[in-house]
C-alpha cells in the first residue's frame, strides 16, 4: 500500500504539476449498535476502505477521494485533483504555502488487551443489554434508555511527496447511554459517554454500574427545583469545566477560526484570564479518546500550551495556518475519514489543576450553585457561550445542598476567565465527539473550579 501511495504522489509532482501531494488510505472495520428499551434497533458491521488524495498546484488545493485501493482508479483521481487545483488557482488571491515539517517513516502499533473486532456482536449486544436492564430497573419512574455503541479498528496509511510514510493502527471504542424519567408531569434526561483508544476492556468494570449512574441522575432531577436566574458564584465539576474549555475557548484557539475573525485574533500574547487559568490541548495522553501519534498531515502530535497563567500563548495549527503565523504545526490536522479533507480539530483539551480541595472551593460561598455535569454547549466567534447543565445542586453556607434542574451558564469567555478565583487539585478527562462539519473523537476536562460570578439561567 505504501508503495502505491508514494507512486501516486510522485506522478502528481513530476507529471501533473503539483508542488506538493499527499495520500491517506484507510482499511477500517466498523461496528455500530443501537439498543432501546431492551430492543436492538440497529446492528451493523462492515469494512470501510478508501483513499484521500490532496495536491497543491499553483498555490491552490485540489482534493479527491475514492472508495477503492486500485492503482488505476487512484491515478485517475489524483489527475482530477490536480485539474481542480489548477482551476481554483486562477481565482486565488493569496497562494497557499505550507510550514516545513520533518520527514518521517514510522509504523505505529496498538496492542489492546481486548481488540473490539475480536469481540462477537452477540457479546457487544449482551453488554448493552446489561447497561439497559440496570437503568430501566433502577426505578419505575425511569421510562426510557437508549444505548449507542461504535467501534473502529484497522490501519491508516499516510504518504506525501516530501518522503513521509506512516502506517498507524486505529482503535476507537465509544458508547453513549441516555435515560429519561417522568413523574407528576415532570420529565428529566440524563446522559453519559464512554470512550477509549485503549481497547474493549473499557467495559470490564461492571457495565450495570453505568446504567445505574445514568438512571440515578435522571431520578434525582425529578425532585429538583429551578435555579434562580441571574449572576451567581458557581463551582464547576471537571465534566462542565471540560465542555467550557472546549466550547468557550477551544474553538476560538483553532487557528483557522482565529483567522476567520475569532476574538483571539487580536488577543494573542495578551492576558485574557486570571493567573489561575492554564489550558492545554494534548494529543499524547495514553488511552485518551483524543490521542494519536501522528495527525492526518503526517505531523507528530504534541502537548500544546494555549493559555499560561491567563496569558494566550498558543493556537492549534495545521501546516497551512502555521505558515501564516510563522510557526510550526501543532499536529491538529484531523479528518473524519478518507472522504473529507483534514481540518484543525482539538484533541484532549483541558484546564490544568492547582491546589485546592472541593471543600475549599465551596466553603466561602454563602449562596451559589455546584454544576457537576453538562447537558450541551455552544459558543460563537465573538466569544459568547452557553453551557446547559444536567446535574446541579445549590450551595448554601458553604455546603452542597438540594438538586436543581434546568440550569445553564452563559456569558463572555474573556470576562468569565478573569472571574476564575479558585482551582482544584483533582483532575478528570471526559470522552466526547465534536462537530465542525466533520465528527472528531475528543476528550476534555480539568479540575473543579470556582467562578466568582457568572450568569445562571433559571427562574426569575
């Protein structure tokens, strides 16, 4: 496979006028499963092979993808990509250039204890049934439980005209468990995600405990009241800190979005948060859902410092944006599959811990909230954000008290980061999936933190 891909790149450069050419191939085995209220609604297994071809001709990109590994088909596809790039170059104001990167040859192997492709579909269904049974059996007020499961295993190949050749094992295991509960006209929702790049052994620890956890959260919210709307001090758990870092700041720190008018474009090197705020995007954490050794431009992943003690110090780059910023690629170019071009995506994005316990974070709050788990989140290029909360509690006289439901936090990222006045010493990462036109597997997280004031959505 490597020789075929290298030959395609050679033809693109030597015969078709490309200055640069890269080929990405994948041979993946995929399982998808959906189970609802104990019934299997979908179960699919299959092989997903294909090749992506990207060329740079006269400063413009050309891209083609084919679901075939046949050499003749690939030759026709790269010819089409070069033609597209030539046509695009006539309308391009600023030619695209790529930052230099080291030429590499490597074979990356993953040796899981339990390879997902070796687990029978029947056993995967039985695991999902255990989770489902535990959730529905937890309390008669639990009305529904849906489990989505996905695994991907196989090999990806990367080759470019500069001489880089990488063969890399791929392994992802992911599941989302959702539960709904209802009582006396009140409806609640609970969700949990599991994700690993280590292996199917992620399900070794009592699957029924996952179902009970999701159900318990939904039931607890049935008796909760709405929070009082307005500005309030809050303590955020690692799960909420993670989505805040990802949504409210992480996307702004993707160099393509910064160039598109994001608020960080004019704040690089400036202080945008308190001295307690340090953020990283790190692709090197063993087993984490956003980890890998090389990105989809053949660049090694790394631990990228984004904010240091409140000061913006870095952005996430691919080779194109790195050239524009006169820096090096951070290894953040990722493509969902061979059908699409790589774009800048987060990996494992988190806030660094400090030195305080949860009790120390809450003890000075006479009236506020503890937001433990998020429901969803979104942010805008202007730096405004909103994060919905699925598990929350009052804080009264320094103690965590009764549950509240329907809460959210919103505001300006830059203003909110300055109001972080205490950071915990614990640390936790949570797996998830991020959408940016394509889906990427990611992790986010951090420690517990305290924000002295943020807008809380709730009753008036």
